[in-house]
C-alpha cells in the first residue's frame, strides 16, 4: 500500500503555527480499520481521508469528494481544521482547477472555496442553549478551579460545553490558564460532553490586532487534550458571540500555544463561513 500523505498547518499562513492535520488521498477503498491505524500513526489531533466518489474521478479535476476525519482514538463527525487542510492540499499541491470543492461528510455536504486571503469553509452553525451550572459544576471546577465564570451554554448537536469566563479577565489570562484535562473523563463519563470550549470577550485593538473573542478548546473524550485551533468549536462560538455582540462578521483568535486566526461570517441561510489560511509543511508517501 502506498498513499500520498501531507501535513498542513491550518488557520495560519506560517508554518509550525495553527493546527496541523494529516491529509491522505485515497485512490482506492481503504480497509475500515486502516483509517484508525494511520491516524494513530500520524498522532495529530486529526487525520483526514479524501476519497473519490466515482472511479473516474480525478483529484486535480473533480469538484466533489468524500471526506472523513479521525483522531488517534476515534472517528469524529466534523473537523474544520482538517477540512481546511484538505482543501489546501487539493488547491495548492494537487492544483485542483475548481474554485469551490464539495466534501461529502458525516455532517452533510461541506464546501471550501478559494478566497483572496485564504480558503473559506461553509460549515453548519450550531446553536448553544443556556446550561444549568450545577449539572456541570464538577466538570468546570475540575478543569479551571475557581476561575470566575460569566455564562455557560451547551450545544446538543456537537455535545460541546461552552464556558464563558468573566469579562474581568484578558487574553493573557486565558492563554496562561492551567486547565486540568486529565481528570475530566472520570468527572464526565455520561457521553453528554465531548468537548469543552473556554471563551472570553475580545478587547479593543490598541497596539495589537483587535479580536471579537478568544477561545481555547479541550477534547480529552476523543483523545485530544487541547486542540490548537478548532473550526468545529467556532461553529458553536460563532452562534454564541453573534448573539451577544450583535455582529454577523467577526474576527476570532484561539489562544493555544500555537495560536490561530479565524474570520467568521454568518450567512443568510443559517450556516457560517469560516475563513483561514493553511501552510503545507510536509508531503510524502505512506507505505505499509
């Protein structure tokens, strides 16, 4: 078996920042268990598998492909950064001729289109509903101790818990916050929560670039302690912050150690456009 494989850093224009994803191009069907084995071998937060939908399809000319995402532990229903990485590989390395690509996924059809300043992903927009604090108190206290919390919401579609920290905190506080992910699996093992979003209202620009909101994302339930930059979390964050800021166009920053920027635009059809860049840092052949 020889598979073309790439690693691309998503939501950044610079190598070694943003969120790395492996991207595999499948000319033929792959044994089901091999997806997970390859993802475990790559050991990145996500490995994407792009497959042809018809035998006559061509990676350079076709505009519609199948797409699946695997963490080292399991398959996931949606991954924004690995979708961005997949589109970047097809557009920039395979030289796909189309302006828009459609990916058939577990979350329906997702589109990625070329833009002057990167690639735009058309993703579902997931609402988050107010969550009773006492139901998730143990989880929050385990993760962030006595850090002040301003709001808590839950997204049933994605099983993500959104925790907004108090407005008294700034970006530096969120960046340096020590989050205990090791014990979260013991505290929350009902299957209700599969991801924890910590978020904070943005600050005016001044000397630095202005962002509307900041976030960090943790998913030990699917084998990812902290994800560097997370498109799927922003499908929830976009809904929340649009309501609270009264804005349809936003600029977001995920405050992981690698860091990443996302441009957000809520669409009239109830979906969200998330814009980002990607840098392909490795290309080669997987042999087994």
